[in-house]
C-alpha cells in the first residue's frame, strides 16, 4: 500500500504539521496538510489527524472510515473507538506523537 506510511493533517495550526514533519519525515513517513474544504478524493493515508471546532460536525471525517484517526477537538465522529484517539484543545505534542506512533504500528 503506497499511502500506508502517510499522515494527513486536516485543518488546525500549521505548527502541528511542522512538528509532525520534523518527527515523522526522517522516519520515512510523508506528512501532508489540507483544509477540510480541499480534501483529496481517493486518498488513503495511514493516519488522519483531524482538527475540529467545538461546533463542527465532523461528518466529512467519515470519508476516512477504516483509517486510523486522531481527532483534536470536540466534534462527534461516527466510527469505532478502537482506531481513534481523541484530544481536547489544548493538547500536548508528546501525547499526539505517541498516539500517531501507536496508530501507525497497528
């Protein structure tokens, strides 16, 4: 699977993407960032990091059903909890990195 080692960051601060690139790109993982309105069709990343607002209904995240996800914020996402990690704002980058590492390893 060519996209299995990629990490897709949806929305959120650019600092999140910079930190993930600094940590994961030297390990061979591609890190890309898109806005929710610009989600690519047909892509299958290894992990999705989804930033949500408190009022957002993250139904667009359902297009990644079956893809391990980290949801940052309070929006509801309909998927089994096993492949999803949740963080509230503000979050610690160390915890985020650990969650992504464990999801990539699964």
